[in-house]
């Protein structure tokens, strides 16, 4: 992931992990990769080619990157963890609370210890208000 200082985009390279979830306003959806790269451990099988996706990432947007241990956590009936649904339920939560909410919810949802669970939430902060021009 690369977030340039200028411009409202994020640049992403997918090498086998689940697509990150992008929250834009009240919408939460996985980032659609047009051309994902092979997983890191398989990249030696074919000539190297990596496509970097440039995705809109505006002030107020949040991006949740996570390992498959998050999305593959199952409850007692075998149902996968409903990550998108949970993220929609946390739209108004401060970004700083999301990792703790996610960890607590995953632990309660799963049937045992958590395995291969890692998540990172990145928020594009609102731009500071422009200072008024000095008067001559």
C-alpha cells in the first residue's frame, strides 16, 4: 500500500491476501482488483508481473486490510465471519476503535483460538481548513 501525500488515491498491490475493504461514506465494499498478482509463495512459478491498482481514497475514507484468518474465522455452525456486515455496523465508530472492536468480535464469534489474524485500518484524514489569505 502506498498513500501519496497529494491526490485522493491509494495504490495497492495484491499478492494473495483478501481484498481490503474500503469504506467511503456509508458504503463498505471490497476493493476490486482488475489484475491481482500471484501469492508471494507462488510468484516464482511464472515471470514476475505485478499490477498496482490505484483506487480513490478521499478524506474520511477508511481502508481495512486483513489476513485470511479474519475472513475465515468460523462460528460453531461453520459460517464464515461476516466482516463486511460488521464494518457497516461500525461506520460511526472512530477509526481508532475498529481494531479493538474487530478483535473482540472475532474472539466471540470464533470457536477457539484465533489463527493468522492480523488487520490494519488506515484512515484518510480530512484536509485542514485553509488559512485565510493575509490582508495587504
